[in-house]
């Protein structure tokens, strides 16, 4: 009788453990990240196939071009092939403004784009405007302190707060932006009276005016010929973009003033987002986090290599020992464009 009772109790204990999901001595296992879990189990790979068109105004060999390629690779890998990213390089889908106009206008021909952080200024994004204020970021680390902070998520979510049909995915950077000119220059004083190309952006216009030059709006696709024909005397770009677009062929003088960091972000339309399953949406966000880290490791080393190549090719590269003179010249545009968001701007400055 005792043996039967013992056997019965043992059976009941085993049934109880089975009902609780396993042995009480088995270690608890933490759940993997949603995207990794879905990909590993095949859930995402069996989701409906989606192709997302990604617009990039610069060539594939630039920092932003390589960033787009990495994002494509990670999305397709994490999704098990259920998401394809079709990257269209070299501005074949139009300038940044053309692309943004199309995306915000409800076009379904472009799903994603890499844009300059200041590109949304014209569409009412006041927070994003702070990232384009001259001499905000002291160095790259200062920017990455921002990009990896809780503050960055607030900035990425701004389009949604404004009711724009876009959402931010990740931040990156393409190096500090510098002026380059057709005629040789040695300092800030040589910019006086020059026609310098700008995009249609009030901060950039104000900065160029503060430096004593004349802001001249020219589309990026027409900049090479504008420099070649004298429509403009100079422009500004990150170093890698300056070389990859062959601007040194027509404006071989580069002054390293580093007036703004080329902060970038990747955005996706609400239409494209709605085409994705929740698991695929998490794939996009995970790939964005991975790509942001990739960009941080790529940008400085790639830029230094390009600068060495430019010098070796005979580019007249001028170092700027004291940037305070440049910052002082931009004082008015800095103050006018930060006073309405002074507290938020100070939070960015404090992250240095």
C-alpha cells in the first residue's frame, strides 16, 4: 500500500511539473530580442514579402552610401529575406527636398530615405533644427553622446508629433561640414563677397551672411556645373561627399572650419510602415540600431582616409587653428534660432 501511495504521489508531482512547463531545477532563460527571436523561428521569413525603396542622394562609396548598404544587409538578414531594401544611390530619385516632398505628399514610389537632420526644418520640425545650428557639437563624441541618449528618441519622434507621415529610424553622421572654393582662401576674411551655394534653409543662409558671403540657392545636382561656370564661388559639404562628387575638380580649395556636423537620420513613411508586420517593424528598428553603431565606427576613419587622398592629389587643404572667430561671426544666427528652445538646446550642449 505504501509503495502504491508513493508511486501515485510521484506521478502527481511529475504531472504538476509538466503543467508548470518543466523542472523546478531548470534555470530561467531570458527571452531573446523580438527581431532575433522571430528570425530564428522563421516567423519573419514567412511574413509577406515587402520591398522598400530607399533614396540616397550620394554615391554608394560615400559614408552615407555605405551606411545605406549596411542597413540593407542587416534588414534582409534579420528578416530572413521577407524584407528587401532597394537602395537608389546618387540622387536618381531626386534631391533631398524632392524626395521629402514626395514622401510627405503621399507618394508610394519612395518608402525610406537618408536625409540631413536639418532637412525637416522646412516642414516645421523645430527640434531637428537645433542639430544644424553652427558650432553646436564640439567634436564627434559630443554628437554621439546625443545620438545615444534618451534625447535622441525625442528628436526622432518629432515628425509623428507634428502629424507628418514619417517616422525616424536611426541617427548617423557624415563628418563635419567645411567650405570649399574655386579660388584659394586662407581664412574667414577671404569669404567676404563670395557667392556660396546653400540649400533653401534659413539657418544656412544666415550662417553664410554672418561670414560676410552671399548665400546662393543651387540644387545639389547642379552644384558641379555651378562651380564650373562661376554661378557660385564655393559651397560646403562633408569631406567624403566633397571628394566622391568630384567637387575638387572644379573647386580645389578646402578650408576645415567644421561649422556644423553632418548629422543625418533615416526616415520611413507611414505607408511603408503599415505594410510591415509587427515583427518586421522590429526588424527595421533593430537594423537601425545596428546601422547607427556601424556608422559611428565608419565615419571618422573613412573621412581621415579621404582627407589624406585629397592632400596627396594636390588639394589645397587649409587648417583652422581658432574656430572661435567663425563661431562669433555666426553668433546672430545661433541666438535667433535657439532662443525659442533655449532649454532644449542647452541639454544638447550639456552632453559634450
